[in-house]
C-alpha cells in the first residue's frame, strides 16, 4: 500500500495517523481544539514527536477539556513544566492556555469553532491536484493573520497550513497515495 512520502513506514503510529486521521474532515470542536493545541506544540519539532506524546498530552491537559485548560494557573503550569512525558516549553504551555481562551471566544462569536474555521474555505475541501508540496497557502496566511489578530500564539502560516491538512480542509495526499 503506497502512502504519502512523509510517512515513516517503520512507524505504526505514523501509519495509523496517516491512514485513519490525517486529512479526514473534522467538524467536532473538541477534535479541532485538540489538534490546534498539538499543532502549536509541534512548532520546531517533528509531528512524529508530538504523536508519540499525544496520550501523555491528553492526560496532562485533562483530555483537552477546554473548560479546565482556560483556568490553568501557575501551579498547573509548573506541573506541566515538570511533566517529562510532554513537550516542556513554558511559552508553548502559556500559549496553549491563552489560545484556549481565544478558541472559546471564537466559539461564542460563531456558534462553534468549526463554523469559524470551515467558513474560510466556504465549507469546501481544497484538494491539491498539482502534486506540488506546500507549507503555506493564501488560506493559511489569512487564517494565521486572523488568529494572531485575536491574540493567539504559535499559529504562524506553516503551523496553520499543517493544521488545515490535519483537519481535512486541505487534502494534500500525494497523487500516488492510496488516500488520494
């Protein structure tokens, strides 16, 4: 079975992520929230690193219960900083808390984060038919700017492009991939 070029065929966790999750359209705010937080922790690291730590992140971040994360205080930040099983970057941890509050504000404004994020593509999936590899796009630039304007951190265009791929707004499977 042929997969996208970036999948490490020796890694079961990577193959499972690619085959069952990556690029599958997601509309559930909880899923969208978890992936946005994980993408922000991925900045400067490999996605495989994040995937290997995903279960630890779920435990550390109260199963990504946004209502709990928005209330994290200094003692919780310290607890997270001492958790060897997650990515321990204080700026990313603080950004996750901050971004959670903004995520909730977007939910209030739009009715759901899903309506907000899918609204940028007019609820359409954007399929890459060129075969070219991209790390940003006009769409990721626009969303990144809007999220930054709202106060989010670690949401640059490259991270947002990766996020859009993960949540299925951008379908970037290789032409030779069985998922294309």
